[in-house]
């Protein structure tokens, strides 16, 4: 099968969070089964060019419609971890992809609907006729709309769209100008059963457009699929998702087990696996040395996260104090887009400046994240909502025990050590329900207490997590079944 991944992110070249991992991991698994996978993403100025091999111009005469004119683009081809990637380089006066960051500008709806349009123009012009375009997030929500409204009639009539929702907190709310910009008929599309936002009749909702016009819609865990249809986690799209229930389902994400493998990880000083768990200790020492923490007989609690409201910022901050109170050390690697949240964490960092037991690293650092997974004993994920969550799965692979709130994909992957009807070998972490300091403390206390008092039992929990299969093997089969189900034969 020929599959095109339409995406604003792909690890490790353009990654702001879990979407980058999703595209990279799923694509590699699909390609390993012999399918042709092309990834199309913007040619950002902030791409990790050092991770792209053999970049060369592939198509130099692409003209993408933009209001009543067209913008000239080049498409470069390069390889990322053996995956074929196409990078759209737009030569417009807006510098759409030259902003020093992937997201965060007021004109993001213009930037990414332009990108969506460029994907279809490129496929058409380059004679590519994929069976499936797999779109992701609101940034590519306009692809199925443009395909249905315009590009099917121009030659892409055999292409079908699978659309994945990774986070309903960002739906691409904007004004109808993006429809004019892309040559679409606002009169036809700004109606309740098409792109009109359910809560604001004057607004375009790009994610809703993606849901309505795609052949199949997925989200990244079964539990989140239920939550967004039946609770306020749908953030206004509950009704739309229920209407389209017959083409909607949850597929639990996997992780790329080559990238995230403590036995072969080039970013950690001492490799280890479940049979050599004692070697994890040397990585703990290396982590302490790197971050200036004292080397003492204490557990390390870690957070690796985008510092977004979604992730439970207040509980993360409380987790710092509570870890120290319980005699543990605390390490945070976090990046905040919101200046207020950023300032809050810089303040906390200043307060902890002299501490030999806590370190906050503010920013994005892929290499350091590997060392933290390898060196820490526990990872804290107190999310307000969590579509899937990859950090708990990565942490478990590194023998780091997750402490999570029971929401979304966290509920589907972490099973409490004490309160669970599963057999012991399937229990792998600590879970709490209530979004409160008490809720958080109840789980942290049990986890840290176990580390201090029952080290053998704690070791067993680590091993249970390390032995779980969270690879892409099964989810990739689920996606292939979906592609088979919708493709034109
Ligand atoms: N400061 C930092 N430095 C280095 N690395 C960092 C980092 N902060 C985060 N990371 C890394 O980014 C990834 C985060 O993955 P998540 O799935 O937890 O989050 P995210 O909310 O971005 O993704 C959204 O999409 C994914 C994919 O579908 C869903 O799992 C998730 O629930 C949804 O919110 C992990 O690989 C983590 O190691």
C-alpha cells in the first residue's frame, strides 16, 4: 500500500512533542512491512538538519494557490532514519516556515492551511497517487476538505483519508478567511454539519473539517476515544464525534522500540536491560553528576513534559515539594510555550538553585531526556487530560515506574500496584483519580514508600513495566486494517 503521512511534526527532525514520535514510529513500522510511506512536512528553518540525510531538491516548480494568486514552493527530499521525507519550502513574503519554532504564531491557521494545500498540489504535480493520506491534528484538517472539494476531481480520486486526533485542546479555531485563502466556498462550508464551530457560529473549526471530510477518524487511545465523545474532554466536538461514530475509533499508540531501548541507547553512558537491571544505577549516578545532584541513597522522581495546562502544572509543582518532603530527589525537563507558565517555572528554579536534591531544566533537550529516563526511578504524569501519553511507556521501558492520573491513555497503560484486579505481573505503576494535591500525594506516597521499604517489590514493578509490549507492532496492524477498510480497490 502507498501511504502519505501529512504532518507538522516528525521525530527527530521536527518534534515539539508526542506527535513527532507518533509519525516517526508508525511510519517505520509500516515501512518495515514493505509499505511505501512518504512523510510530508514543512521545511522549517528550525529543522534538525543534522538528522536529515541526502537532502536534495525534488520538485522545484510547485505553485500553490493563495487567495487569487499562487505562491512558489520547492519540495526537498531527504531521509530521516531510513524514512523518505518531503519538505515543503514556501517562497512567500510571509516566511511561513521561517519562524524559529514549529508552532506559536498568530497566523498558524494561515501557515498550516497553506501547508495542507501544498501537500495536495505537490501530490498532483508530482504524479503521486497514494492509496491513503494519513492526516494529523488540526494543522492538516483542511487536507480531506480540499481533497473532496477540489483535488478528487483533478485526479486524486482514488485517495482516501485517515485522520488522527492527538489533542482536542487545539482544534484550529480561526475565521473564514482561510477558506477564501484556499479557494474554498465559505457559503457551502460554514454550516453546522461542515466546518462551522459548534460553539461559535462565526468561527471555522479546522479539526471539525478534518473529522467530517475524512473516511476514517482515530484518536490515540480507546479511553480517550470514549472521553471525547461522552465528556467535556471533547471540548465542544462531542456531538460531532458521536454523529460520525461509525467511522471513529481509538487505537492505542506505540513507541519506537529501537529509539527507546536502554540496551542500545547511544545517549546513555551504560546500557542495560531487564537481565542487567543493576547497571541502571550507573546511569543514575551520571544523571546526578550532569545535573549537580548529590549522590545519595535516595530515589529520583522525574517529570519530562511540555509545560502546558493539560499536563497538570499545579500538581507538577506540588510534586517537587512533596518529593523532597518524602526524602526523594526531583528532576524536571520541561518546555513552556506560555510565557506566564515559563516565568512560574523559572521562579521555582531560582528557589531551588542551591538544592542538592532538585534540578529543573527548562527547555527542550532530546538527549537529556534519554538520560533522565535511564537514571530516574519514577516518572510523574499528573495530567488533567491525556490523549495517550508516551512518556509513561518510554519510562517503563527504562525501568522507571510511572505515577499517573487515571485519564485517557494513561488509564489504558498503567495499572496500579495495589488497587487492581490484574495479575501481579501486569501491574506496573501507581494511579490516582482526583485532580488534587491529596490525590497526587496518595499515589506518590505509596510509590516512594515502596522504594524505601520494599526494594525487591519495587524492582519487580520495574521489571513488569520493562516486559510490557508497547511497541508499534499491534497498533500498526490496526492502522493497516483501517487503511484496508477505506481504500479503493
Ligand atoms: N522538554 C522536553 N525535552 C525533550 N523531550 C521532551 C520534552 N518534553 C516532552 N518531551 C518528549 O516529547 C514526547 C511527549 O510525548 P507525550 O505523548 O507525552 O506528549 P504530547 O502531549 O506532546 O503529545 C500529544 O500527542 C501524543 C501522540 O499521539 C499523545 O500521546 C499525547 O497524549 C498528546 O498530548 C516524549 O517523547 C517526551 O520524551
